[in-house]
C-alpha cells in the first residue's frame, strides 16, 4: 500500500513539474505578441530619433519641401501628409456610403438565403491581395479616369490621387460592411419592432432608430477602415505618384507616407543617411496615428457591447 | 390627393371627407417613396460592390488569358560547331529578328542534352520574340515593316502559331518577356509560407491556449489582450520596418531570404490565428473540462487531450485564412528586399527569393507590353490559390465543426 502511495506521490510531482514547464512555455509564447509590438515601436523609434538628431522635428511636421537625395536635402513632410489625407478622404467617400449601404441591405432587407450568398462574395473582395488592387488601379482605373476627363477637356495625371483613392475605397468596403453588419444585427430586435409598430416606415426605422443605436459600432468600423487606408501601401505605390505635391486638385499626382517609406528604403542610399532614415520618421507618425485610431475604435466598440450586453462581437 | 385634411377633430367633422381614416397621414406617399429610395440605395451599394468584383475578375481573366499561349515559329535550325559558338547563326538571317533571344541562347544546352542534333539542320518550332507574340494576339506591337510582311507570309504557310505556354510554369523570372515564368516565385512563396506556418501556428495556438485556459485575470493578461488587438491594426508596411531593423540589421539574417520574409509574415499573421483559436477554444463547452477534472485529470491533460482536439477544426480554419492573407501580402516583403530579380528557384530558406505577389509587382512595373498579360496571369493564379484556400477553410469549418 505504501509503495502505491509513494508511486502516486511521485507521479503527482512529475505532473506538477510538467504542468509548470508547459505553463512557462505558454506564457513565453503569449509574450511574443507584446515583444512584437514593442519590437515594431522601438525598431522605428530608434532610427527615427537618429533622423531627428540630424534634421529638425519642427520642419519635418510643418515644412513644405521634401527633396531627398540632393546635396541640400530638405525633409518637410507636409505635402506628403496632405497627399495621404486627400487619397484617404477619397477612399472614405467611396467606402463609407457603399459599405454602410451594403451592411444595411444585408442585415435589414436581405432574406437569409440572399445574405448567405452575398456574404462569401464580399469575403472574396476582402481577400483580394492589395498588390492586385494596385495593378487594377494602375492599368484599368487610372487610364479610364484620364480618358474620361480628357473628354471634358480637363487634364488628369496617370498617377492621379482619384484613381488610387477610388480603388482604395473599394478595398475598404468589406471592412466597413462586415463590421457594421455585425453591429446592426446586434441592435435588439425589440427596438426595430417597436418602431415599425408605431407606423414608421422601414427606412425611418433604420435611419432614426437602428443607425443611431449602432452608431458607436459604425464609427468604430469607420475608424478601422480609416486606419487601413492610411497604412495601405501597394495600391498607392503602384497607382499614385512619387512626387510630394501640396495641392487640392485630386486629378494631379500625389504621394503618401507609405509610398515615401517604400521609395526611400528600396533605393540604394546608405542606411544611415537621412534619406533612408526619413522612412522611419514617417513610419513613426504612421504608427502613432493608426494606433490612436485603433484604440478609439476599440473603446467605442466596447461601449457598444456594454450597452447591449453582447459578448460575441 | 389634394384633399389635405388636418387631423384635428374639428375640421375633420366639418369638411367633406374623402378619406375618413382619422389617422390618415398626408405625407404618407412621400414617406413611402423615401423608404423606396432608401432601399434602392442599399441595393445599389451592394450591387456596386458585387458588380465591381465581377468586372474586376472579368478584367483580369481577359487580360491574363493570352499569357497562357505563346507564339512559336517554324524555322530551319542548324546545329554545328559554329552555331554553338555563336547561336545567332543557327538561324537564317531573315528569321533572326523574329526568334526569341532566350531560345537562341539555349542552343548549346540543347545540343548537350541531345548530341544527335549536331551537324544537322532541322525544321523546328522555335519560341518567337515577344513583339511577334503581341502581334499574333492582336495587341499593340512594334515590328518593322519588313518583318511584318515576313510574318504575314509565314501565317499563310502556317509556319507560325500559338501554342500552350508551358514555359510560364517551368521558368523563373527573366528580363526577356517570352522567357519569364512564375516558377521561382511560386517556390519562394511556398518556402516563405512554410516558415510562416511553422512559426505562427504554434505561437498563435499556444498564446490562445494560455489566454483562454490558463491566464489569471491580471495586469499582464490584460496587457497581452490589448496588445493583440493593436498588433492586428498595425499597417503591414511597419512590419517590414521591423523585419529590416531586427531580423536583418540586428540579427544578421540573409537579406531577401524566405527566412526573414516568413518570420515577418508570421508576426503579422499571429493576431489572426490567436483570435480565431481563442474563439474555437471558447466554443468548447465547460462541461468537457469539468468532466475531465472530475476524473482527476490535471489542467494540462484536460487541455491537451480534450479541449484542443475538439477546438482543432476552428483553429485550422483560422490558420488557413491567416496563411491566405500572408500569401497575398507584399508591402513588408518589399521593404526586406524580396523584390530582387530572381531567375532561378531558391534552393533553401536562406537564399534570395521572391514571392508571387512580389513577382506580380515587379512585372507590373516592366515597360514591355508583354508583361501586362503575364502580370494578369500571375494574378489569376494567385487569386485561384487564395480562393481555394478560403473555400477549403469554409468546407473544413462546415464538415468538422461540432455543434454543441
């Protein structure tokens, strides 16, 4: 009997040690994600600090001339920020109404069977690699825009902000529609039925009851789409211009933060030159802006979840 | 409908009532029209999204299909010492310009493989120049009048024709359009994805298991949770900066290699795998765990032998979707140099390589018209792989998922 007890004890101890080891490995694996975030932050931060030791931070934020690669190189990123802003704005003008409209159709009007057919199609749209969108923007959309405006007698660039903005907007449609769809579906049915019972039409119910209820979620989806648009690289690398251009004309070529990052790292400059390091300074700005958008977006969706006590979103 | 009645009772009683419904709302028609317009707007937006998808796919197929065929010409080829020394001379001067330089360059190798060819002259189907190919496909071409006449003459004699383009699948990249293919990029993609899979899958599943099954609700756990959400939102290009600064500059891994590319993509895919694995683990009912503990199993045993196998289909689905996303990613790979010109297939994960989306990017930037169809064909192949991966994930989910 004593022997069995002893064997049992040792097996138990063996299990405990095993448990501890496994737990250790699991914690280590979970910490990789933290390591990655800080890895991204620090790898950008250190190089960016090096850049700002060479060039003034103030001129970087407010300067209007960006001329790398020449003897008296200047790094004023304002035209780059404006280009990014305009292209992103065009993208949101396309994505927001269409994405929201699709989401409302899918959750309010479509029968379950139509919905089941449409959802995978939108998922295909979401699964198209951005390099493919970029090719489409450069080879099909941009020439079409040039041709259309030349009919009106207006000159448009082959690298126009409009072409990349429109295609980027299409890329973002599924992001906005799928999240908005989830949120609209989560609005309690009682609200819908109460409104309809009071004699409101379907559209009035949606516009005045459902959308306001789902608003935090919809804003959250929009911010997420916005952050995706700001960080989108391939479409603008292939379809937008390289020239920093401080202009409001969406038919001119413009450049974005991501294009400049790619351009300064792909060229054969020395790694420690300000030309290369400027990529990290731009990356730092991009990192913080997208991080901020994401944090606000997550906070909004959490608020929505708490309001309606949903755990599945 | 101009008998507008105020719904006040006084007027209602005194006037001639056509519509004697006391709740009659004169704006009703307007409201219904508005409702119709709104519904039309939502239908139009979904129709736009789907319509774009159809137009886009059709556009790619129309642009890409010609690449699966290639023009060949039938000419006399002379194999002897002289032509091996300078392959240009193997073909009659008249035809030299319409034959692919890449094919001519290959003559010495051809003779080496089959020595019986030496000192003979044979009528052979030879790969044509890309301009000739574009002419045959009815695209924009740049050919001199003399050669154009020659080709038209050859067309009548049936000495020129389009054949299935097997080179596209057996060759790597090339500066000569008719000689370039997708093979080296495909192998690069496979090697990169293997690295990604081997890194992201165990890390992701372990993180999910820790967060769902083991973690106490403390600061560290919350930090990890917030982190994973933020990680998913970091623009992909910034992962490229991480790869460049950490893997290449700090750890000294070989530039442009599938190893660096795979690790960078793994960090990007991690959040997708973690989130879907957590959902899968959460869907396993607690009764399974309680039954295990009741029988005296340890926590590790319960998770390893019962919870994980039950959650496996969900985990697999998420991982496949994550892999599909990693496969289509380009931006971070450009930053770490995976857009180099790679004519030969990489033999290991340490050699310089390119991947399919990067190959598409490179071809899209080429000036020759012949690369446009190759780019579109590459896109067709990439998209069909991605769509089949996603379909596989959906089928897996439907077939294997246990309904509780």
